[in-house]
C-alpha cells in the first residue's frame, strides 16, 4: 500500500477510543444510555484547547490574506486549518470523556466514597494529612495566591502546547500524548477510588473555611471545571509535572518561568483542601508512568 493511501491513525486516536470504550464498559452501556449527560454549564471548558486552535487557524488565515496573488492558492490555508484541527481533535474529544465524570451514573457505579481509606493511608504514612496541618498557616493573601496557582492548571497546558505546536510538532504530540496517558490513569483512579477530598468530606473537621473574597471567586471557577470525584490520583499534580518536564525540553527560560507556578500548584492541592498527600504521590507516579508510556507509544507508532 502506498504511503499516500495509508490511514492516518495515531497513538492518541487509539488511546481516546480505548478510553471511551473502557469508560462505557465500566459504567455499563445501559447506564450510559440513560444517565450520561454533560452539564451545559461545563461546555466552556472546551475553550482551553479550542482557543489555541482558533488562534492557530486565525494566524494561517492572516498569512493567506496578505499573500501575493500568485504565491498561494486558497487550498493551502484550508489544508493548514484542517491539519490544525486534525492535530488537536483527539484532545477536544478527550475533554468530552472527562466531562462524563460529571454524570450521576458514577455515583451508582461506586456509591461509597473512599475518603476514609485515603485519610487512613495519610495518617499511617505521614501522621496526618497535610490539609489539616496547614490550616494553622492559612492567610487570606496566601489563599488567594495559591488559588491562582491552582487555577493555572487550566491555563499552562494549552499555553505550552501552543508554543510546542509552533516550534516542534513532534514535541507537541509527545506532550499531549503524555497528558492523555496520565489522564487515563487518573480516570481509572476516579472510577476505582471515588473521593471528594478532605475539604468536602471532612469539612466539619476544619476550624474555619478558607477566607478571602478573591480566592472564593477563583476557586468557584476551579470547582466548576472539576469532576465531582476527581481526587485519586491528583491530575493537577500529574499534568503540572508534565508541564514542567516539557518546559525544560523547550528551554531553560520556560523551565524557570514554569517552576514557581508549578510548585505553587503542588502546594495548593493540599493547602486548598482538595487532596490527600497520597493523591499527590500518586499524581507524581502517574506523570512518570505517562512520560515513559507515551515515549514507548510514539516509538511503536513509527513501526506502523
């Protein structure tokens, strides 16, 4: 078969399809058919990847608009726009899979929350879960700063992905493929170990709620983007770790720019009472596994 007739099937396409199949089998086809809905208020989350796609297509359009009459046919920018959509589409579809965790069916699949088990692990390993310990250091200004760091989890991946897309298309694919693998690990954890975090499950155990009017507004955005039971492992930790790794591959300046933001994100996961420490450790492990698996998948893909 000639190379021109080959179907362009990529590792990320296969992973998205397998993740969708796995979620459907876990929840049950019947449950999906009857109760799988995506809250319309969550549609805005697709802007995280839709916005860079729009910017890249707009740039191709501007380049076409200022071409000389003989330099470029209209087919060229159309092909560029199609390529951009093709490169990013698996990850738009993947956001749809994440949104499936907004569905009520997951409460039927695993009705019991595992927060008590996660707390016991923290206490066995560390004496106490950090969220309880850190409440004595709570200050409105610190809460606001860490809330913004936590929010950057929604911003840094598409920003770095756009930079990589412009500079190095293979590095872009490797980056988003590692996020895809890490997220699949996270989805498996959400389904097997459903939990809501110490701030929700043990709200009465804290001396007082987190304070700060600005931080409340920022965290409201974060909470709107979260799946209800997305605690173990922490994908905030996993994905921000991957951002740091690929920022280092992009250049020293990007690494040093991302480092304080990522470290602030790590601290925010426990300070803001979203995660147990074992979630953090599992998130680092998920990032390491995803990095290795994605590299292996890209090497395997070259043999297709």
